[in-house]
C-alpha cells in the first residue's frame, strides 16, 4: 500500500484521515502544519501528500508549491473547509502544482478513499 503524508492543523481531521487510510492498509505520517510537513518531505519519500489549504504556520498552497518543487512527481490532494475550491482559478492553480484531487470538508471515508485511489493511479 501507499505511504501518505497528511498535513492539517485540525487534530480530529488528522485522526479521521489516519484511521480511514490505515483501515485499508496505507501507512500514514502526520504533520500539524506546512513547516513541519516540508521538513518531512525533504527527508522522506511518500507516494501521496494530502494537505489542508488553511493552516496557521504555512498555508497549504505554499506547502503544495514547495513540495512540488522538491518532488514534482508527488501527487497531491488538497482539502479545505474554509476556501471555496470549486472555482476555475483555484482548480487551475492547484493542478499546476501537482494536485490530482480537491476535496471540500466535510467528506466521508468513501470519498476520501476514492480520491486517494484516483490520485495514486
């Protein structure tokens, strides 16, 4: 299964994603924000990055751009509960920097796993 880095400052969301992914056999590493996530991305290899758009230390868009610059082959799923993700401008921006899927919070485990499968294929 895949090795996945999940980045979000919401502990309950991290737990939900971790449990959902581990239940189907994925290995999950967590980061509470963009700064610690980039330290991890610089030193470890992942099959997928799941990152929230709004975080206090380093935003998800900046984290996505920096991760893409380091590992341009790394597929990314962007998630957000605060930023409208369905605009054409947002979709074009995140796709340019590696986002394969965009999910709006809240979503269920089935939606998450479907997006993960699509991003990894």
